[in-house]
C-alpha cells in the first residue's frame, strides 16, 4: 500500500463515538483474547488536531496466542509486517519488549490502525500514558498539535520525514508524562 498524504484536521467530536463502534466489533470478535480495547492516539484526546484515523490498541495476555490472528481474520482484517514500535531513548533496548502485531482493518471500515500489544510491556503502557497525559494537559496537547500541523505542511507526502521528527517529539512528551504519572499516581483510563 503506497503512503498516503499526511493531512491534519481539527478535532472531530464524533471520533470517540466512531471508536465505540469499532470497539464493539473488536470486543465481540476478540472475546476471551483481548484484556482491553482502548482508543489511543490523537483522535482519543478531546480537542487535539489529528489525522482522520482512529488508533485502537488491543491488549492481549500473549502476542503469540493463535486466537489473535483467527479473530482478526474473522473480521476481515489482515496482518502486516509491522512487528515492533519505536524505542524511545533510555527505553529498554530489548526488542522483545517492543513487539506488537498490527492489522489493517476490513476495507468497509473507516480509516483505522489496529495495534495489538501485550499487557505489561512498555509499548502497551506508552500508548495509554501518552494519551492520558495529553488529555490531562491541554497546553502539551496544543503544542503537540502545532508540531503535527507544521510537519504535515512541510512534509505532506513524506511519511518518513514526518515520523523522523514526530517520534522524538513524542519522546519529549513522554518525559513530561512520566513525571506527571509519578506525581499523580496515574493508572490508565478506560477507552
């Protein structure tokens, strides 16, 4: 699949509702396999500008559980060769700690990213902490939005350039999020 143009749009208040419909489908298909299904990424943060793509994190007990592939196949989702997440500087360098599975949704679904991560691994926690910190810190969310809008304007057709800058920015946000998590006794919100 060729890269698509990067377009950041203003927050759409229907994104959480759209996630709820996706989560209902996933919940039925992944019953007994998923321990959580969460709305993550920018569309999960009220007021945050984003690409019009719903990011979903499906948390499982074991990434090697064969029921995962079967459940996604039953939905019409297809696996990809994306098998790991970006490791932030200072993060545990063990590649096994950053494994994931990624599925493309059925063609009938709205644009969606389906990330499957294992409970307790740092990448599973990262997605939830990043989301919750931005929800709790509007000034950080606004600064993050400004960076994404500028990157999309400067590199609308260059996905690699977009992420070459965006990933380190996310790492900086995570430094603040970790301090916030410690100060507040953070535990992940649902959905």
